[in-house]
């Protein structure tokens, strides 16, 4: 075999080796590309799922905030209506003190005070109420020095104990219960 043939043989073997190396490189590149595409698709799905989950959490959180804000606004409005209704009560007290029910209430309060403080206690009332209460009920009726909206203040005979049965004091004691009842009515009506 001559030099030319040896060179051709080396050249053909080298070409075959290069062709094999190129084929292996192409196969390896294809495998790497497939793995990279699979990882990219997996990552994209993972990111899409995370984004969806994050969006759902944000939606839940914002909806919750909106619901809380709406409830607070409703409660503020309802409380304002309740306080407005309670605020009208003192104006209606004057009308109430002119009626028969008030006279009965005043009698009942005076009798209760006399029972709690004993005979001879002093019952302080408005000037116009002094004429309503009978003196023989076990207490002494006096006109109060201070301005009363109605009701009475009772003082024991020895002056050591005092009971405030004024309409204002009674309303203050009932304020929370009245507010709760009015609030429930407002919520029931929804307006």
C-alpha cells in the first residue's frame, strides 16, 4: 500500500471518526435540549400554579378586607342610627312626664325607695311632681334644688344613703340594653 492509499485510509477513518463524534455531539445536544425543555415546562407549570395560588390568596385576603370594611361601615351606620334614636329619648321624656304611666312609675319608684331606705326618707322631685305623690306613703316629698328631668332622688332619714331614680339615671342604666335592642331591630330591617 502506498503513501497515497495510507493517507486516504487515514482520511476516511478520520472522517468516520469525526462523523461519529459529530453524531454523538448532536445526540447529546438533543438529549440536553429535551431535558432543558422538560425542566422549563415543569418550571413554567410550577410557576403558573404558584401564581394561581398567590392570586387566589390575594383575592381571598382582599375579599376578606372588603367584607370587614363593609361590616364596619354598616356597624358605624347602625350605631349612629341607634345613638340618634336614643338621643331623641330625652326630648320625649317631657311628654312622658305628663302622662298617667309616668304618675304610676313615680308612685312605684317612691314606694320602692321608701322600702329600701325606710320610713321617713326624703323624696326629692320636680316642683310639678311634688303635687302628684301622696305624703302618706312612708316618705316626705320635697322639691329638688337641682334640675331633674323626671323621677326622683331618695335620701334616707339620716342622710347617709341616697338612691338616684331620676329618669336620666334610669335611662343611663338602660342605655346598653336599649342600644342592643335598637341595633338588633336595625339589623333585622337591614336599613
